[in-house]
């Protein structure tokens, strides 16, 4: 397997299989913890020795000689690593096509059909599959097909059919009664007829241009494009063809904290058995693999969120920026309930916001960095807008957001005041950093200490200009509670404020 991965992925992907000798007595209650510890040590050793560098290290042999210079792009335009192949043709629409490498063409084939189909067959590389199939069989041995109806009998008799799964998640939660179920296609938002009448698709460009790009490209049942998903971030206004907000994607990455410790110490040593550890693993996996896609497909608030990956102990989602932020709070709530509010089983998350045209790799990298910030700050946290908060703080900041929105909607504060508040947040954050400083403080850094005076001055001068007497005094007193919030959360106040600014552009 690793030889195939070296040849096709140049060592960037690998598989490690570790094993130890064991007797039946090692699996008996009381003896198994020792066996499990030995296996963990063997896995740790194998993790760093999956390749024999004396054989595969150094430059890739005949790499430059593998390119076909007669193609318009000899280097695969999708991965930028492997040579393009004349048989790996990718249709781009409008009668355009592009040559790719075999691996990228196979990834595109699998990604497209995992979304559109409910069943998948794993067969031998020599199986009689007449339709579309992998150009490069997995490990040179396994073929994948999504179109084997009517051929199953013959493939079974010949021994070519190895696995046949139902990979869909039904909205009603029912499983297939005919074949085994394997939840691997997650949830992907698809076009429906109602998307033809969504006026948000016409926002931001000339009507005819947008209609040509988006509305006419809608094919019922096909996955929605990132541009289409980003437009779902917009809010309707009272005026026709007028919308508020920004068109942006949000990327959410989340995973379970301290997973190794959970498996090592989550079950009392005298109760550790192979079946209990396997069950713990499956239960965690089921939350991400089964429950999360089901939640996305059945809750209308989240129906435009795209599952890139959901399984094991982690999650990678892309969706409208404001819906993802809303979903993150629901995710934490549901996970906490799932683990029976066990304080030792927690979740960390990272969120990043992007334009829909940015490469997926950049989206993934930025969200991973945000997740790393959450982990580095103590775990059981969420990071958004480069600010990290505990989940309890995140809940409180959500209530603060609702307060500020109420003031804004009722004319107590205006856009100008929101932007002044944004400046003061930066000053309050700098003050916190000065307080934590262990070394000398420069006099020019002391400017940030003026934020309280500036806040009071701005509030008295600008709050409730259309209000009179007692109403204005109450409004000023109420808005000055932001001083308490800034004192407590400092930079964390960006989390509610930036959401309001983005939603009201």
C-alpha cells in the first residue's frame, strides 16, 4: 500500500499498520490494559517509520520524464504535483475540458458521484465495469463503481464484487433493509426548484450577467456551488432586489479534545476491554458521521452547509458565514448533551471567513490555524475573527450581540457608533496585553488607556439623537454597559460586533 502511495502521492500520504503478539489470556478483564498499552507504543513507533527512507528517500526517479508535453498543461492544473494524462479529461462546462492527472480525475469522479448516488460497489481491479470507473485503481487492486445495477449477480459469481454499500443518510433516519449501510457521503446541499426563484442570486451584479452565471447553471440534484452558498448569507430587506450583508463562506473545523487520554483513561482500568474501547470509538464516530449530517439535512437553518468531512472525532464544514457561526453554538450544545455533559469530553473549534473564490486548500489551512489557536489557549474553546473564547464566553457574547442588534434596530445606535466601538475594542485589547506584559512598557503604548473616556464621550454625543429627555438618558446609561463588556472580554467583543457589521453592510 505504501509503495502505491509513494508512487502516486510522493510520501504525502501513508498508512501505518502496527501489531504485537498476544494470547487469549491477554484479552481477559484485568489483563487487557497492559496489552492495549503495548499496542499504543507499537503504534507510536510505527507512526514515524512508515517509509524506508533508504529505499524511497531523495528525488523521485524519472519524475521529469513522466510528463506528456503534447498536452496543453503537462502538469496537472488541479494538484500541481503529478503529470497530466491524456485519458484524464475533466469537463469544465460550456464545452470546455482540461487534462488532469489520473489521481485528480479519480477524486473528481468520486467526489461528484458520492453526492449524487446512494450506493457504491468496491470490486477487484479486473471487474467488468463498463461505465465510468477509476483510472488508477486503489492500491492497484480495488475498483470503485456507482453504476452496477443489473451486474451484481455476475460480479458476485465471478468473485469480483467485494463490497456493496448504501451510503446515503435518509431524512427519516431509516436504514436500508436490502444491503449494509456505510455513512460516507455526509450531507451536501443540492439544487432544488426553489433555487430558481431565490432573488439573492441576482444581488451584486447586473441582473442578466448573474442570471447567466448562476440561475441558468442550476441543475436540480447537483451540488450547489460555493458562490451560490455564499449568497445565502444575504438578508432580505423591505425593498425588492435589495439585500443586506456580505457574500462570504465560513469554514468550521472542530475535533474532540484529548482523544488519546479519553481512550487511555476514559474507561476505568479494571473495566477496559477490546469491546468497550471499540464501542467508545464507534459512539464518537457516530456523532460526526451520522448525527451531524442528519442535523444539517433536517434543520432548515443549516441546509446550505457543505460537509467536506465528518467522521472519527473531527469535522470540516463549509457554508454561509453567518449560518456556520450559528451552527457552531448548536454543535457544542448537541455534543455536550451527547456525552451526557461529561466535563472531561470536550470540543474545540476554529472558524475562518473567506470569499467564495478562494482555493479550498487556503480555506482549510486558515480554519486549521484557528482550531490550533483554540487548542493552544486551553482547549474546549472556539476561535473566530482571530479571537478565542471559551464556549461559555461564546454563549454570553451571543447575548451581547442580541443586545447590540436591539439597539441598532431601534435607532439607539448607528453604524458610526458601531465602528467607533470597533476602534475601542482594539484599545481595550491592547490594555489587557500591557497588563500581562512582564517587561518595560513604552509611553506611547499608554494611549490605549483612554478607551473608557472615549467611549463615554462618544456615547453621550451620539446615542439616541432622536430621543428626548428621560428616554435619551436611559439609552445612554444602557449603552454604557458596553464598558463592562469591554472590561471583561476586550478583543473578544469582536465576535459579536463583527457579525453585526457584516450582516448590515
